[in-house]
């Protein structure tokens, strides 16, 4: 009788371990599915114009205008310097 009880207990324990394993596998699969869904949902919202990545928005709204302004300033100074040097060249004979 004792051996029969031990066999039943071992079978029950094996059944529980299999159930736990199935639950873990299901959880991992669900997390992977939901992670993919989240990424896909953000892409759909972005394509519809309803969501924008905060870093992209910051770069477009603040960094790019500043960068264009700096480049424009540098180009303007370069042209002014070249014009100044051209005007001085008339008075200085360069061999």
C-alpha cells in the first residue's frame, strides 16, 4: 500500500510539474506576442500621425532649427569674409 501511495504521489507531482511548465511556456509566449503587438501598435499610430517618438520630435522642433541657424550664420560670415578680402585685394597687389 505504501509503495502504491508513493507512485501516486510521484505521478501527481510529475503532473503538477508539467502543468507549471505549460504555464511558464504560455506566459513567455504571451509576453513575446504582446511585445510584438505593442511595437506594431506604435507603428500604426505613428503612420496615422497620432504618435511621435519624443526624441524625434525634440530633434525636429528644437535641434534642427538651431542647427540651420548656426550653419546659416557660419555661411554668412564666410561670404562676408570673402567679400572683405576681395575688396582689400584691389588695394594690395598680389604677385
